[in-house]
């Protein structure tokens, strides 16, 4: 008896709790072993069952019922014992740990019946007695709805065939009808996320990354971010959140999310050649340039011959045209004639093909005559010769504005006047490049 009173005193020393029955967690069911230490009892044993059921009512108070069965030996008699008590229980508020385990200490008081008997153990038998009881206990929380329980109570019985006793109970208690499904401290009826542990300030909804934005409003619930970025981080600080930033670790210029390393106007995320200046139409890479003159083939009028951008990629004086004019720059005419014969037409056909290839080239067509005849007549004849050559080239597809005619008559002869076989070469048209 003294040991049981000491245990009761130890239980009463605990005055705080972290888990207790509340409006949201109202029901608690217990099952366990009990031992009875009655007046004049000779032995006590732990036996099944000891059952309890209680429900929270208000301010840490709950009401319930306890039931126990056991066998006791009193005055050399083996007696069967059972008791039923209605109780009022008070669970201490606050937080407490015992040996590192969350604990709920409580006090209770009640009134009920007890029966000590050998044969007739019915509720109306002569062995049934009534009296008050009080006690204390602790629930050690194993999980959010299971607890290990130990309790000690004293029952006072003064009736005939009854014995006051101490009862010790050890068992497990189960919380059910729980009003906080996720155990986050926010009751289900107030919890916007009842199946997910959350925070009170978010009405029970979680904020997994701790950035102050609840997960349902957070575009990046597992990465700390800012409200302005929808809860996502902006690692490079360019004003574009990482999930939407093709270059999350490097920012660009002028509000671009990515840099343009080669400065070709194509940002690195879109540039197939980020370290080589290239064309947007070619994915940021250089366009093919067969002649390596810096002008891509697509824009080069002379893709196989290095040239100048001012001449559409063609050379200022193409070698092929220069070679042609070195040997075929003169178109010869007969005496007092501006008619182009077949041999000279072949020259002009070849010239027209070269002029088509090099669209930037313009030419002078200079007419001359030999010294025979009057000066004024020779001037008219030289103009006619220049005109004949121009019209021939136009007929072969050369634009007229690339052809400029000039006439010199008998002035500035290139060849001497004698012999006649040489002099006749002055009856000519001279082709030259306009610089």
C-alpha cells in the first residue's frame, strides 16, 4: 500500500502536458492490465482486462467510464473482483517530457460499484458495493494517436463485503475521432489542408521551403523564393525566375535573361555557336563563305572569288575580266563602217557573260577612227561605232546604265598611220573599266 501511495505522489508531481484531449481530439480509449491491493489482501496479480473510455467536454476536462476485472485473495478466500466507475478527468495543460518522451499527466475522480464475490457476482448481488474513487496517471505519447498509459487510483468502500483498495493500471490508450487529421495543431474544421501538416498562419497549409509563401501559391514549393517571383528563386538577379530563365545562373544585357557572349545579337541560349560571331538566320553561327572574304555565300555575288563588300563580294577588278580585257579590249571595224562582224560579236558575247557575273562592273565604250576623212565626219563615225557596241551588249542582257559611250574620232590614235595594215587598227572601239 505504501509503494502505491508513493507512485501516486510521483504522478501528481507532473503538472504540464503537450498532448491532451481537446475539442478537436475528443475520444480516448484504453486497454491494459490491472492489479488490486485491497485491505487485508494476501496477494495481487496483474490481469486483464482494464478498460476505459473518455471524451473531452471543456477546459481540459473530460468524462468517461472505467471497467476492471481481477482475482484477489482475502482472508484465505479467492475472490473474483470487478468494478465500474464513472469519472471526471482533468489533464494538465502545457508541455512535459519524461525520459525524452512527450507525456500527458492527469487527475481523475469518480463514483461507481465494486464487487468481491465467490459465486454471485451480478450487479444486484449482496457483494456489490458503491463508493467514490480518485487517482492520477500519465499517458506517454508513442505517436499522435497511441500512448502508453500508467495510472493509480484509490477506491473507498465502507459497505459490508467490500474492501477499500488501490488499483494500478498499465496499458495502451488510443485516440480516435481525431479532429486534427494531420496533427499540425490546426483543427480539421479550420484546416484548409487537413491532410497535410502545415502552419497556423497559413490555416494549416504547408510552406515546404520556408519562404513565407504557402505551397499552393508557390510555383516552386521546394525552393525558397520571393513573392515577386511567385515563390521561385532568381539566382542571377535578372528579374526572371529560375524555372522561366533559360540561363538561370548568368544574366544578359538590356533586360535579356541570357548573355550574348559573341555579341552577334543572338543570346547564348539560342546561339548554336555562342563564342563565334554569326548570323541569326543561321542559328548564331557563321554562314558558309567559300572564298573567305567575310561575305557569306548567300550575300556574295562572287562566292568563289574573294572580293569586297562594296562590290557585293566581288573583286574590284576581277581577274577573269582583267585577263579578258588584256587580250580582247578592242573591237575592230571595217573602213568607214560601224557594222560588227562575226568575230567581234564573239568577243562581245564573252564580255557580256563576264559583265553578268560581275554586276558591279561598269565600262567605258570609247570609239575611234583612222585619220582618213574629215574630222567632223570621223567624230560622227566614232560615236556610231560606240553606239553599236553598246546596243550589242544591251541586247545580250547588260543594263544600259552600266555602259558609258565616248567618241574621240581620229584623235589619239593608238597605232601608227603606216603601213596601212597597222593603221587600220585605229578603226576600233576600246573597252575599259570605269574606276
